[in-house]
């Protein structure tokens, strides 16, 4: 049961998160937001530290295995597009904090700020009890009425919509006067401040970063140790059992290696060829293919799976096809499994 601070994960090592951050940064560059430099790091969830431009991302989206666990135990998982949208939302928070927009009289009027901007933020998600699902004053881009939680999130959700490329927000929200006014205000205020130096220092600090958490992954997902171990390691097991075979029962004295090759050794021998071919065919980074093959090697070793020596060519084709399919899913959805 690995503690969070000992997980060998990072944004840079995660194909999905690193690409999502690059996409969001490209959106900032496209809209000429050049002065703020959000610092991205992993933590136990997504968020922007109050009054800073430091943005944390959920560690549970760092690898395919963690995403599978999150789906299993918390019943949800973000798609790639949702991760990008969430990062755009957090950049909205960072922009607001960098220029202390919440102090501007027009900002407070447009987003209906009452009292202290930060001290009035709700500590739970109970806001969902009193949202108005028919309101035309909020963008409600994700369908969860999150903009109605607090003016801070109202601005960030509106900013996220405004930052999304190829989205004609003026047309889409033309019949929503309250939401459209907020979008037009975001357009105005960003253009006014984007080239100005921020009012706070861009200090790359990790607040509640993953390195500070000693809780185990199983504890985070509230999973029993036995169930966690099974789910953490077995999401490719059914496929591997179909492609390869269990240890054959042989007459006493007959060595298994004469007629069979362990699947782990088989995959190790062919790994470089599979990685190069799948990467070329599917168009994914070699790291994506390598990660999946290493996972399969771990599981074939644990399951004690074997390959008949006279079927090596056939099994190579089957396994390469399998990996190609999973990597094609990854290229589209950011996950090996749809």
C-alpha cells in the first residue's frame, strides 16, 4: 500500500496531464495572456491556492492505473477534455488572484460579490441544494451548476468558456443575458490586464503538494487493503488470460521451458519491436506504449502466464493488435480503456 508521497508520478511523466497543461498554456498564449505564469503540480485534487497563481492537479489522473482506481472506488473519472477544461477554470482563478480583480467595483457588481471574497467561500458542496437550474445568469458549461457555488467559481467558469478555442460564446449564450454580460466582462478585463505585471509574485511553491501526504493510495480511495490490491493490479488481467495461457500441467520430470516460454520473457524480448510499430501505426508517444507493456509484463509475471513456443508468431500478432487497440483508445480519450 504505497503512500502518496512515495508514488513515482509527476505531471511531466503523465502523457495526459502534461499534454493537458500544454494545451491550456497554448490557449493562454493564443489570447496573449503573457504576464502570469501559473505553477502546476500534483496534489489530492484540482484547485488554485487562494491568492496565488499556483495550480494543483489531481494525482489520480497521472497514470492509467490510478484513473482506473478512481473510477472503481469513487465512481467517476475525468476525460481528457474535462481535464483541459478544469485547468482552464483554474487558470481563471489564477488570473483573478494575480490582478486582485475581486477588489474592482465592476467585478463585484457583475459577479454579485457580497462581503469578503475569500471568507464567504462555502466549505462544502451543499450549494447544489439551492442552485437555480433554469437561471440564465451563469454559463453552466459543465452542466453541474458549479458557477453558482460562489462568485470566485462563477468568474473561473466564465473564464474557462471564454478561453475555450473555436467556441462562439457570443452566439451560444446570446439568449442568456446574465451569462453573456459576464462573458463580455471577462473579455474586457482580460484584454485590459493581460499585458500588465501581476500584483502578486509568481512564486512556484507547492501548497499541500503530493510530497506532504503520508496517507496510502488505498486510504485515499477508501478501499479495503485486499480489494485495493486486487483492483490496483488487475485491470488488464482478463485480456492477458485470453491471449496467453496458465502454467501447463506436465508429466513429472519434463521441463516446462522445452515447450513454453514465460509470457513476461516473451514480452521483454519483443518489447522494442512492439513499441516502435505501435507508436508508428497509432501515432502515440513511445512512453504510452511502454507503460502499457510494462503493466502487462508485471501482470503476466504475477499470473504466471505462458506462451507455447510453436505459437510465438501468432501470439506476437495478437498481443501487438491488443496493444494497438488500447493505445488508440488512449490517443482519443486519454485512457487505455474507454
